[in-house]
C-alpha cells in the first residue's frame, strides 16, 4: 500500500490428493515483482490444503488462483 502498487497476479497451483503443494506457476504477473512474491507467499503459507474428496478421480489437481491487488 505504501508503494501504491496494484495489479492482477494469476497463479496456477498443483496439489496431490493429500493437499500437499507440488508446484506453482505464474499464469499472469504484474510489473511489480513485490505483488507476485506476495501472491506466491500466500499460496505457500496456506499449505497444506484440505484433502481432495474421494469422489474426485486423479492423483494430482490443478487450480488457477487470481490475486487482485487493488488500492
């Protein structure tokens, strides 16, 4: 906020069935690397994620997460 930076960061995350974070990729970033770092930090600090329901098939799952930083 102090730097008056804003923008949209979109991350694609991949988790396993147990909710362990396997990978994080940038789908979209802003001109401000600080915002991208903040989004990545939020993703990593949120681990582990909840286990995937047994009704869903697969060993790994991908999600796209938007982080919209607005002032």
